[in-house]
């Protein structure tokens, strides 16, 4: 009995020392350019890196989930001998259990529908074989309301206003066509919302209105998610990552509008830019 008790104590001591070593050696530095950052419901950064990691089937990828209080929970993925090693580190979470636990999983699976994108670890050891790493919902109806106002072009004379249900086309001769009644379809609004979420629109983006060419086009975009709203203004010259991402989002919204019968029925541009 005594020997068995001593053996149990030794096992517990070794487990404690291993756990302590894992905690002390853990890297808690967040890489905002390379880590997948999850800031809760609407704010996700670098999600495309998970796709690259899955295609590469080698190396490692970190996912950082920030709690409401801003504390990081680290989830590290690493391919080892055809398996995925998953390490969960909650030691920086003020209200969490403060543990470091590792599991071996078979695969990371990606599932995408019209209203959802998820990444799930499958075939994991331990009590939970499937562990959801990330889920993004693209259904704007869950918000209660979703709308935006986009002004764009030379002098930002064009406007798409979904709360008012109107569209304005700048004719570049000092006049404009509109505002005319305009509305995206439910499917189009859902696709726009998807792009907004993947662009991490509610993050604090660094965009610029400066431009070294004349004349130049610029953009002004205000998006409302329920009771939350974000607003950015930038120019076509902004070639930063945030600038290119925002321009891509704006051009997608504009492209959908220009394919509609409402837009095509408006007068042709009569003036020119000077």
C-alpha cells in the first residue's frame, strides 16, 4: 500500500513538473501578421492562414482567441509524422483554468456553406474527439440589422445607401443620376456581409486618404452591425494590406450594383475627370 501510494505521488509530481515546464516555456507573444486572431463574433484576422496551413500539411500555425476582457487563449497546431498536435494554453486567461494541454488529432477539416465557415479538429485523443477551432456565421439576419453606405469615385460622387434603399451615379459633368430606388437581393446582402466579416471590418484598420496622383478615386464606407458601426475613408493609392483589403471589399459591392437593371438603366457618364 505504501509503495503504491508513493508511486502515485511520484506520477503526480512528474505530471506537475511537466505542466510547470510547459507553462514556463510557452511563447505568449502574439504575432498580429501571422497568427489567426479571433476577437469574438465579428472580428477575425488572418483566417486565410488556416487554409494555407491545411494545404501545406507541414509546419505550425497559431490561433489566438481573445476573451471579452482581452486575455489571449493560445491554440497551437503542428504537423508531426502525419498527425496534428494541438496544444491549448489558457494560462494568460485571468478567468480560465490556467493549464497547458496537448492532444493528437487526425485532421483539420474545413466546412463552408452560404451562411457559415468552420474549422474543426477531428479524431482527437481525450474525451472530446472533435474540437471546433473557429466558426464564422455569415447570416446578417442574426444581427437584427445590417446595412452600409458606400461613397466612391472621383470626389466620391457615387453612393450606395442600403438603409435608405437608394443609389446615386455621378455623371462627371457636375450632375448626378439619382438618388433612385435600389435594393440588393437577400443573397447579395448575405454575400456582402460574408466579405465584410472576412475583411475583419470592425478592426482598427490603418488606411490613408493620401494620394500622389491627380485626379484620384477615393472611398468612404460606413457599416452598421446591429448597434455597432464602423467608418473608414481611404484613397485608391493606399496599397497597404488594409487599404487593398478595403478596396477589394468596396469594388465587390460596386460590382454587384453595376450588374443590376437599376444601374444599367441610368444615363451614361457624360463628363470627364480633370
